[in-house]
């Protein structure tokens, strides 16, 4: 089963070099153990654009879809046998990136 591990952040700064090194080690482990599907960091919230075309006339709005202290800073898509394994991996990911991580299964 695949899971989305969302990295939550509350400051507008990039990870320092020691955190980036720990993230690289975690990424290497995910790949070596066959859990890696895809991962990426995201631009800051002020780089977001919301597109709403529900009424057939697109409306584009600058900024994040929700005003919040926290934002989605990055993510991993992983393959895990079950939720327990996904939570174990998210725990290691949270330690590596020094941020909170939300775990959600793909439907």
C-alpha cells in the first residue's frame, strides 16, 4: 500500500545542512529497503497559485489555499506493507527532517 508522508513546517526557512544530510540518509534508506516511490520539497506558500474552475470560469488566486501558521514543506510517497510500517518510517522521517510528518494512505 502507498502512503503520503507530508512534512509540515511553520517557518519560512530551508533546512540547514545537517538536516539536509539526515534527510539524504533517510532517503537512501527508503530506496535501499524498497519503500521509496517519490519525494520532493515544495516552494514556500507565497509561491502557490490556487485555480478554481468549478463554475466553468477559471479564477486564479495567489497564495496558499489555507491561511495557516503551518504549511506543506515537502513530502514522501512510500510503499509500506501496512500502517504500522508507514508510521515507523514516518517517525524516522520526522527525526531526519526535524519536522512533524502527517501520514495518509492513498485510496
